[in-house]
C-alpha cells in the first residue's frame, strides 16, 4: 500500500496529537504539584524536567545515530508508545509522592522521545518538512485538549489517575504507527549509496545497450532496489518503477542529451512534469538552482530551505502558458551536471549527479561539534529552552501575584494556558507562511523574535492586571512557537542538509541534559529563596536579548554550506 503525502502528513499529525495530550500539559502539572500537593518547587518541577529532558535526549540519540537510513522494525515504536503508559502505571505502588511522579514522568518522556525518533522519516525532504509543520501544530493542539481534561480528571481520580488516563488515550497512536508502516516506500535514504564504495564503478561512457546490461547486473547484486522517488502520487501511484539503470557520468565533460532523455527514470533523480498552475507545489520540493558563469551550462545544488526552484518559478512567471519539465535530485554536494535547453513549446532542465555517501555517525558528530556555527545554534537552543521553562512555571508565578485565584478549579489558569497555546499555533503558522511565501531569511526571524521575547520578559515585574498578563502570554507563546519551528531550518542552513539530523540530535541531547538540571535548580533558587520568579524571568530576558546581538554581529563571520545562488535571469539562459 502506497500512502499519499496528504495521508502521511495526517497520520504524523495524529501521532503528535496523541503524544502531546499529556506531554504539553507541563504548566498545569507543575501548578497542581506545587499548589495542591504542596511540594517544594525543586521537587514540583523535577517530574516535568525529567519528562521533557529525557524525551529530548532519547529522540536526539535515535535521530543522530543515522537510524533514518534503515527503517526500524514495527515492534520498536509500538513498544516505545506502550512504555509511555507502563511508566505511569508502575508508579502507583510507590508511596513517596516525589519518587512516584518522577518515575512516571521520566518513563513517559523516555517513551515519547523513542517513539518520535523511531517514527521520524526524513527520506523525502519535502515530505519531512510537511511532517514537521503538522507535528508541531498537532502537538500543541494535543496540549490544548489535554489541559482541560487533566484538570477535570484530577478532581475525579487524582492527578496520577488523570495522567494514566491521558497516557492510555495516547495508546491509540499504536494504530497510527501500524498504518504508517504499511507504507511500502523504499526504506533507503535518498543520500544512501546505491552500492558499497568498493563496488562503485568509475565514471565512464556506455552505449544504451551497455546501460541496460549494467542496470540488470546492478539489480541482481543489490538486495533492495531503490524505488523511484514519487513526486505526484496520483499520477505515479499505478506505474511500476522501472529497473535501476546505471548512467554514465563524466565529471570533466557532459553526457549526450539523447542518453539523458532515454534514461531519465533511474535512481539518481526523478522527472517531474508540471504546468503553470503547479508553482505552489514546486515550493515543496526543497531545491534551488544556482547560477554558474556559463549561460547554457549550470551547476545546481539542492537547497535545504523550503522554497521553490527560482529558475522554474521565473520561467512560469514570464511564460505562464509554457510547460516545464524538471529533474530533481537527492541531496548532494558533489559535482552536478545540468543541460539547459529551450524550445518553442517548453523549457527543459536535465540534471545528473553522482550519489554522495552518507556521513558515518562518529564523523558526523565530530563535524557537528567542531563547526563554529554550532556554538551559536546551541546558545539559541538554550535560549528557546528558557522560554519553555517560563511557560512551565508561569501559572505558578501568576498565582503568587493573585492574578490566578488559588482554588480547586484554576479556571483562569486553564484559560491563560489555552490562550498561550493558541498563540503558539499562530506563531508556527505565521513562521511557515513567511518561509514559504516571502523567502525571508531564518536569521531575520530569529533576530526579531528573540528581541521581542527578550523585551517582553524584561517587563515581567510590571504586570499588575489580567489584561497585561494575557498580552504577555500571547507574545511569549507566539515567540515560542516561532523559534521552535525555525530551529531545524537553522541547523540545516548552517550545518548543511546532510548534517541536519545529526545536528538536531546533538542539540536535543545538550538541551535535554540542561533541562533536567536547570529547571528544578532555578525554580528552587529564585522562587523559594526570593519569593518571586520576576528576577529569573528578567535574567532570561537579558539572555534572550543577548542572543539577538550574537546573531547580529557574529553570524556574518560563520561559513554556511553552499545551498543556493542568485536568481537566474532570462537573458542569461537564452
């Protein structure tokens, strides 16, 4: 069964929704542990810190270990989802309150992180971007639904029972995972090699008959043939993928155009046929053309950003009645050969490239840690982590200034949490709209959002009425959603598409370790010792503003992998 990209995105959104039912209710859990169970802030924040920290660490380890090149067996994500419910169930026999909640949240977070890591799929870059958008939105909406349910169930069956019920509802994600694994797309990563390096043939020219012979022998030696990348599912779903054909590629020369046209359908690339109305669909293909000095000779590199092919967009905009045929390639930074031909009826861009070998895990980690831009990315991730800490403790903070009445229902707390969740969703959608529509650099988004968030946090001591608190929560939720959404794009932009998964995984490991230690320590040191969160929030605001200046003055000195180039003008290709 071959799933369409819409169904795959919907299934990933449902999976994130079930995982976020309990995972994104941390502010309410902290509020109930501190106000209802009268725990010290250090112990009240420890379960939430363990949940989020272990989820980030486990997801980072699975994601950065190169698991995406080999699809895991179905039993692994199923066991990870079951672990989320088993951990909370095992905490019931424990009498100590702190220990029981710490074990429940720690095992739940571990299960969430493992299930996310095992179900993440980055074989198709455009499909991965859509899943990222749907996953972020669905996870926040899961917390939007889970927060009122948690408070209602807490009055009926205690907090531990409410957490167990929400975790049990999350077991429906098993059905989603089973349907996802029915998708029979190739489990091989787009950047994985078609054969071992020792068996890779040297670039040479062959006749069309030799190509078929080589392709047949190649398919015999390979255990699993690489299926053709599907661009338009509705048009290619019923077509059987042809046998892989080994294309001759001359690094110092160019391949005859007839050979390219004869062997377009093979594992090195795929052909996409679009018309003038498909410009929006092209923006999902995550590739960008770069101009080289020759007019009819182009070098292209796939881009990590989520914009359309600028050359194709220009052809469509200048000639709306002309059809366009494009060959799109997997991620690769090696030499790529492009022939640009123009006729009366259509524009044709034919691209060939050798497949680049995936980076080994140890080498990828070393390259990630030794990249100068990684320090700035890590500081940005820690700054985003501070906003999460604020969102986890803000309900407890506003009870202190009596803007949220300390009663058995916490109606205002629920409303404030829901408002912040809606602002978070708005931030995700707005950031996605800016990146997809206006081609705004990620650096500009990070600069503005960090400056707005830092300024908002610096004004925390002056919040004395409910309207100001709601506005403060809206701005902070918007900033949180924007920064969390743009973080993977920053990693891909400054570390390169091939290092994206490893970079994100390493960042999550560092942030998870920092969360486990920092949140209980900060809450105890500032709230219990100083009787207020205001100083802590202002310190976070200063750090947030400092990140803005780091991006402003240090970012120009960092080298970025070459991923794109200037827009190709019409007179330069004629």
